C-alpha cells in the first residue's frame, strides 16, 4: 500500500518536473516574441524608404540611417576581405600542416582564449595599434582591422571544424596520385569543406555586423552626414547609430532607434537563414 | 634533356609548397600576435597609469572619480557594479538555462528541438545594443510599475537583459553536456525503476556536472565583458551598492564613457581605460581558464 502511494508521488513529481522544464524553455522563447513585438510596435511607424535614404539629423522625425547603412556595408566588406583569407589560412595551417607539437597546442589554446576575450578589449587594442600607432585615425580601415581581430577566432574555430570533418580517405587518395600537400588541400580538402567554412564565415560576419563596443572604442562617430568613399574616411554603423539614438531621452529618437534595430535585425535574419539553409543542405548532400 | 626540366619543375613545385606553407603559418601566428598585442598594450599603458596612482589605491580604493576634482582612482565601485550585474544576470540565466537545457536534452521531441534550438540561436545572435534598447524602453518601465522609486538607469534592468543575453549560451552548453552522457546510464537507471525526474536529476545531471558548471562560469565571463546593454541601461554613477534599483556603472561602461568623451591621450584620465581594461581582461581570462579547468578536471570519462 505504502509503496504504491510512494510510486504515485514519484511519478507525479517527475511529471511536474517535466512541465517546469518545458515551461521555462518556452518562457525563454516567449522573451524573443516580447522583444520583437516591442520593437515592431515602437519602430514600425518609422520604417519607410525615407528612413533608409536620409542622413541622421538633430530632428528625430527627419533622421535616417543612410550613412550608417553604408558605413556598415563598407565595414562588412573590408572586414570580410581581411578576416576570411587570414582565418581560413590559419585554420588550414593548424589542421593540415602543423605537427601536433607544443607550438600548435599553444596556438590552439590561444585561439580558444581569444574567443572569450570581451570585444571591448579588442577595441582597446585597436585604439592603441591602428588608431594611434599606425595612425589610421578613426577610419573604416581601423574599424575593419579591429573587427577582423574580433571575429578571427570565430572563423578559425569554425573552419577548423569544417576541415576536420573531411575524411582522411580524400587526402590519401590525392596523395596516392602524387599530389603535393597544397594541391591536396587546394583541390580536394578545401572544396569539400567549403560549405561548412562558409556557414561559419556567415555567422562570424553577422557577429561583426552587430558588434558595437570595439567600434566605439576606436572612435567611430555617431554623427556622420555623408557616405564614406574611401577606407580612410570616418564612418558610423547601424548599431552605433542605434546606440546614439537610444541614449537620447526623447521618445521620437527611441522610435528611430527601434526602426534602426528592425533594419539591423532584418539583415541579420537574412544572413542567419542563409547559414542555416547552407548547413541543412550540406548535411543532406554530404557524400561521406 | 627532359630530366633537368622535370627536375626544375619539381624544384619550383617544392619551392611553391614551402612558400604556401610559410604564408599559412604567418596567418596562424596572427592570432598569437593579437594576444601578445593585447598584453603589451594593456601592460604598457597600465604601467604608465600606475606611475601616477599606487596599485593598492586602484585595487582597494572605494571611490571612483577620475574625471572630477578631487580625483580618486579606487576601482572597487566599478567592480561592484559589474558584479551586481553578473549576480543579477546569473539569477536569471542559470536556472532558466539549466532547465531549458534539461528539457532539450532529456524530454523534448525532435520537432520541439527543431523549433527551440533556432530560437535560441536567434536570441544569441541579437546584437547587445538591441538588448540595451530593450532594457531602457521596456524592462525599466515595467520595473517602475512594481518599484516606483527606481532610477531610470538601474542595475536591475541591465541584469535582466544581460541574463536574457547569456541564457541561450547556458542552455545550449548544458544541452551539449547532458547529451554527452551515454544512453547506457539512462537505460540502467530506468531498468532499476527510476522515474524520468530521478534519471535526469540523480544520474544524468551529476554525470554532466562539469559541463554544466563550466557553462555557468562562461556565462559569468560573458556578463562581465558585456558592454552595450549595461552602458545604455545601468547608468554612469560608479557606486558601492548592492541595491539593484540604483544607478551604477560597470567597468565596461566606464571604458565606453571615456572613449565617447574627448579626453586627451596621454593624460591619467585617458590611461584609466587601459588600467580598467587590464583588470577586465585579467578577470575574464581567469574565468575562462577556470571553465577550462573544470571541464578537464571533473570530466567523467566514459568508454
């Protein structure tokens, strides 16, 4: 009798626990819904063509994101140009060339640690090295070099994983036919790993798009009333513009900030869906 | 005739191999150079700062007023503000994160995982400045309904959004850790009549403890380094307080405040950002190394 009641209690406890777990999980997802709802309610009224094609202004009603949008485009382009080749090359060296020794362990630990360094610390480095020491000033060049350092560990880690997933049989087949190491990598391993690398790269770029603190450190400006035309031009970006508007007390600027966030999130969502789709496809069509 | 030709081709081929190897190696070294660069920059500028301010005054001083006369460089109020946010965000991220991870790994169907995982990824991918806006325009007004005397800038709303921000990381790391526990352990527990609750709490959870604990430490490290949300929501008044309804300032927010102003380079005020940055770097690095150690030290090895 007592055993039976005890068992019922245990089962009830188990069901309750499962329910609590499910509830908290959906609470987390619900937070996303609240966040999005709040943003759309605040910012949707400001979302129009004019908002995208106007420069920032002292008057909230006239303010737009044109210069910030172009600043972000420039920054993304330059950051991609610096960080992708270097990151992929570093990953190739570590996966395909390096002997498992002290140096490669050191580099490995170092990259893992860099990935955990707060982005603002990279900003301090960028300020000291690119802005002051190399005298690139508060330019797109300084910004994109700093941002490249922020996302480099992300790219290297993702690219290494993609390279590691390529089976050794492919390498051995290439070597057996007399290919050199670089030929093997260039013609066989890299194409096989490309979708995985690309997924990682897109995710890293979406991180770079939303990253704000390092750019504020290197002195990216919040009020830029022109479209940058040269890597040495000063610039603003979408998140910096959002930060500026959000830190003002007026409600009208908050609406502009919400609209800016909607633009930012739309671009991010596009990039992330591309990454997810790509991952899905590679998982389905993987030949090994 | 053909022998030297093929030989020279072989030579250029191996020369190219070597060149490629060299270039790849240099790229790999850039990450090491970055670390060295961070260390050198922080050490040099912080050393210059400590020529003016004794280390003990900096580390143990209780008043932070580097921009106002009389100046004072006690960093404790900033550290206090940072840890107030860390504590608050942990209160949110850790319980919700662990329970979500538990749900995802032990109970959820594949279909539910297919929905929740991408949502968590989206939450993790939202830029921090967005969370700052959310704290300022949504969380604080909601809190003000319950606590009418809350300051517009307060530690509570910053903590809440930072908690939401690190929640996906805790959830997915816990999920990974719990899923890494071999099925055979669960089967064994079910075979002796344990309920799902008992299996998850008494068998799977202890077996995955190292991964779960490491996720907490990493979450704290993320919360310490978090910048934009606390800059927007927590305020600019460095203060030794445990009251989350007050305006405070974190280390990161202070660094942003100085770099937004026009403090001339080379002054002591300017050097403070490197001193505070060095402290920030030291704290996050030790936490990351701690997480690494927990993972290695307490890992239960199976098979």
